[in-house]
C-alpha cells in the first residue's frame, strides 16, 4: 500500500469514533432507542457501542502480536459469546464511546509507528494469514458496517 493511501487510512481510522459519537449524540441517555432491535438478528444501538469498544481492544491486541511476534496464532471470537461475556445489553453507551475513542487513538498511534516492513507482518487466523495492513483495512470496514447500521437504526421510527 502506498504511504499516501496509508495516510488516508489513518485519518479515517482516527476519525470514525467521532463519526459514531456524532451520529448518536442526539439519542438521550435514557431513551428506549438504545435498546430497539429493528432487526432481531443484529445489535441494538447500545450493543453496537459495546461491540465497537470490545473489538477495538481485540484489533489492537492482534496488531501488537503481529508486530512483536513471528506469525502468531490470532484467537478467534464468537460475537454472540462476546456480547454475553461483556454484557453488551447492559452497558453504558457513553462509557463505550469513550473507550472506543481513547483506544482507537492508541491503535492509530501504534500503526503510525510502523515501518513499511512491519505493515506486512502477519498472524494466522482460521481463514488463513492476515497482515497488519489487512487487519487495519478490516477495522475500517468493520467501522463502516456499524456506521451504516447506526444510520439505518436511526431512520427506523420508534414503535408506538
């Protein structure tokens, strides 16, 4: 990946917590909107914020392992289990958004400190090897998926 492209990637990664916080800033803390499930197979707004916060730590751990170890095995996670273990449904969205933003800043700082060779260091996942560069792109795609979901949920009128 060209450095020019990496610079855009870093800016997008750094800015996405602000985008998520902005999209959710008009949802009052005690609103039932946090817990609506327009699609019962997907997370509520509250759960999305928890999910983003939890995965930020997982993504950072994976990239640090790939940077510091030779082809480490990257633990696989089941989203449903993480939601239960981390009590997504009972979490505080403001705390989640704060955690997401603070830890994304640390992730971006780590990525900005990598040299060209380090971006190509890899780890092993169940589906095959993944480089730090590919993981960073996946993080951005993951953000985009949930940003789109937030937009969809905010467009759904509340029942009653």
